[in-house]
């Protein structure tokens, strides 16, 4: 028994070392992959009409009389044939405008934002592909979920959505759970914002925070030196002694960022009383509607279901193919990345909040 106990203990220790080593290797590999957007991905397109029709047909096959169902199928085929014939005749009548004769298309994509808005790389690929085909007769729907994050990251993400508006293509943003701070900065670019009843919106403000270890270092007789060129190259530090002048400058920078945030909302959503809502507060869907932060109350699911009978609805996604080792590395690194970024990412960095 003692031998088995010793052997089991040795095996557990060895397994722990192997797993730990593998995790470190995976984290390093994943970190390297995140630094490169190597273009190995591709655009995937799914027609959501077929999904909705399959669901409807499945229900009808159980609850609708068989004879009535056959009549409906016959009528639907007849209607589709008539529509195709009409479209063909119109295109033949005016060949120059043939490309413009098409049923309305709705292009749907998703954006799930983290603190760095890292989904922006995929978003830019999706938008580029949509803009190569979409016309002002079509519509782009972005299902957006984000609590906000770094100022420059969300500014860039919002500028990607602005590309759609610049082409005069209707843009709708649907928020089912949260579009706060930087998330709302993205949402306000849209022609129409659709919110679920209890989605959280707003939080129009800016925040920055960092710890300071100066007194701890001083207590242990540890000197810290930081050399800069430029009076305000570094206003606040983690290890040096911060000054009132440096704090004041840092606050001024925060206020200026907040002003830019408010001006951006004014230029994209003029109906909002920005001074009244840019307090850092949040609103649930119905209250956000009253404050004109959104245009209507509805879930993204229902919004798309209402569209599919009159339009062709396509879900567009940019997918990067990864090997098994890469998938393992990313999954292991994700947990560590979350913890590390929550701490390191906040050091002397401004965030929408």
C-alpha cells in the first residue's frame, strides 16, 4: 500500500509539471498568434431564411392539417414562380439596370466586444465583404454586445461601422443585453438602434485607474527613477511620486476624451440630449427609449424574423481556420489573458465607462 501511495503521489506531481509546462507553451503560442492577423481566415455566409422556414415547416408538419399543408405548398410554389418571372421580365426590359433589380437583402453580423474590442479585426473583414455587394436598397444589421473598453480600440470599431453609413446603406444595431460606454459609441453610428426591454445602454463617460507603490518602495529604501523628455510625457506613474500638477493634467486629458465622446454622439445621433445622458449612468431598454438613446424595443431575433418574409437575410462571419494545437493554446490562454488584461490593461490607460 505504501508503494502504491508513493507511486500515486509521484505520478500526480509529474502530471502537474507536464500540464503546467503545456499550459505555458500554449499561452506563449497563442500570444504569438494574436499578434499576427495572417489572413488565413475566410468569409462564411448562411441564409437565415432557410433556418426560419425549416423551423416553421417543422411546426406546421405537426399542427397543420395535411391537406391544407399541401395547398399552402402549392400556392407558395406558384407565388415564387410568378416572382421569378416578373423579376426576369423587368431585368430583360432594362438591361442597364439589371443589377439593381433584386429583392431586398439584409446582411447580419455579430460583434461581441471585450476590453480591447479585439473582434474589430474580424468586423473590418466582414464589412469590407458586405460593402463589395450591398446597395442602398439593402440593410446591414449588427447584433452588438459590449460593456466598452479602451478608447482607441472602440473608436476604431465605431469607424468601421461608419463605413456603412458613408455608403448610404441603412445600418441597424440590435442590442439584446448590453451596449455601454464604448459599446454605445459603436451603436450610436447606426440609423436605427433596437434594444431588448432590459438591455443596458449608456454609461457615457471615461475612467482611468492605476495603483501607486511609491510609499511601499520608500518604506523599504527602494529608489525608482523614470526619465522622460517632454513635460507631460508621463503624468501619473505606478512607482514614482505623483504630483498635483500631474494629476490635474491627467484629469484634463480625461475631460477632453469625454468631450470628444459626447461630440461623436451629437454628430451621429442628433436627437439625443447629450448633456443630459453623458453622466456615466446606464439605462435599461425602456428608459433608454425615453431618453432617445434607442429607437424601438424589440429583441434581435424578432427583428430578423419580421424581415425574413420580405427580404433575403444572410448572416456574414469571418472565420479563421486553426489547428487543434492552436485551438488548445487559445482556450488555455483565454483565461490567463482575461485576468492579466484586467490588471495590466488598466495601467495608465483611458477607458470608456
